[in-house]
């Protein structure tokens, strides 16, 4: 299985050359002044004992802290919200349904006009502690105009669940079960449900894909017909050792039950795994290891590598039918590029 790479445009050589020349001129002009300054002394951090692989605690914490690798995080997440609002202005407000008894247990349905259409359920990210469904409508037009419904559920945030990930995982599973049982109420086909997740939502999508649907919900084992897990987490051991344990109350039970890579016997759908080359080393490793583990079971998996994308940029390609993720999910759902 060879990773597919999305190409990105690089700066022109001429601009690099001119910029370098200007820098050299400036350096020469400042030479006498610079010569009077004492040489800068680099402060070297003393590496601590290894905590995970060859990483010490500071390195591991940074590998699970996106801002260390994606300083444009605020700019991009704001763009998620503004592009979602723009999508709603063109598509109209989604239909809102309750899938459970609590206030947060609702989902938005962006409906296509095609009858008995396939459905994609999108699980948003946010480190398990941020995010609302309304800010993740930006891929809706891709699905709606290709002839599919997009469903975006809300779910409890970890800090509102006493630090446990279990309520969140339970809600996302119940949201998918609700979609299966109620698909026809909004013109959907219950036999063509797919799931997409990004970041911590990629983790939750992995949890959903490895759910024993027959045992836990009395639904078909192949309730999901395919999935896309972008920039997710698939084994929680390393995450538990990181600074994320400051707000997630990991236990042996949670680590075991919510590590999708440990439950591949329940995987009954083709899966696409994707990550960007500018992501943290751990998020890249998690995706590679998960894809390799799925492949080792003999089950269908594709690994996509987005060249030049960071953790927050890559999911924006889902909104473009010719983008890395948009193209992939349309192909998985057997939908046309429009």
C-alpha cells in the first residue's frame, strides 16, 4: 500500500534568490555593528529520561499539543466557522434532530435533494474539549451537491463529563445508531452510511468503526459502509502518558475500550487513514501504525499523506471535490465529482 501524496505549490526560486540577496546586503551593511556584539549563546535544553519511544516528557507533551506545530491554529479554526456560515447561507439552515435525551445530544442534517441518498456522518475534532457542530458545516456543499446527506452531531465535551471519554464515545455511537434507524425520515438510505472524523473526531470515528453493532445496538455488523479517519488517535497508551492526562481521566478500562487499534476484529468497512506531513510526529505515527495494523488483518485500507499540510489545514481539503480528502471520500461513497 503506497501512500498517495497531495502536491502543494512552492515559492518561486527567483523570489528566494532575491530575498536571500537582500538579506546579504543588509547583513553586510550591519557588519561593523554586529561585530561589536558578543556572540549569542544557544541555550540547550537538557533532555530528560525517555517516556515514550525516544521522547522525554517535554517532547511527548509537545507531540500531542497542536499549537507547537501549527501556530496558525486560531486563523484556521476561525475559517472553519466563517466558511460554515457561508455554506449555510447558500444551502439554508440544516434540519436539527435530537438523538438522545440531553440538550447536547442533537445533530444537524444538511440534506441533498436526491431521494434515498447515502449519508456521511462527520465527527469534529477539538482535543475532546472544544467544538460545536455548527462550525463544521464547511464540507456540506461537497456532499449535498454530489447527492449525499451530511450529518454533523454535537456531543458532550470531556470537561463536562468529569474528564471521562466514555460518555462522548457513547453519544457518538448513539448518534450513528439514530441515523441508521431514522435515515428514511430525511430521505437517507440506512444501508449506505459512512463516517468521517478529524483529530479527536478521527479517534471517535475509529471507535465507531470498531463498534460491535450487533451486540451493542442490535444493528447489522456492517452498519457503516466506509470511513475516513483524518489525523486521529488510535491507541491511547501514549496519549495517556502525555499532558492530555491533565484534563482526561484515563484509566486502564478507557485506554483498552477506546483504542480502536485494539478492536480491529469489529472493523467491517473499508477505511481511509490520512494525515499531513506538517503534523506532530505522534499524530503521523498514530495514523501510520493504525493503517499498518488494519492492513495486517487483511482488511481494506488506504493511507493518504497530505504533503505540506498541517493538522488543521488538511481537513479543509474535504470541502473540495478535487482536494485530497474530498476526492477520496467521494470515491469511497461512489459519488460523482461536481
